[in-house]
């Protein structure tokens, strides 16, 4: 089980072992399990955005990619 982060702490990448700040939200669903309107989200740093997106896209799960609001990686 993970401990919730404080609200002021930047979200981190969902890639295994990565602790970098997330810059992208990869929104997806598995059509065999989820209603068409439901979206699950993986967060990605710039380094893992392509590999996580490719993993989801190869399975037909990726629905959209959006910048994470307030991401320190995208601002400045």
C-alpha cells in the first residue's frame, strides 16, 4: 500500500522505479473491463511518456494524452 502524498507535492511518473515529476497524463481504458466513458490515468515524466504511451497504444487502451496541470516540468 502507498502513502498518500501531500497536496503540494508534485505528482510522480507511473513508470516502475521512476521518481521524476510527471508532466503528462495518459488517459486510458480497457474496453473489455471498463465502460466507454471511464478513464484511468497513468502519469509520465518526459523520459517515459513515449514508452508508457506505446505500451497502452499497442493494446488499444490509450484514449488521450494531456499535460499535467501545474507540472514543474512543463512550466518555465
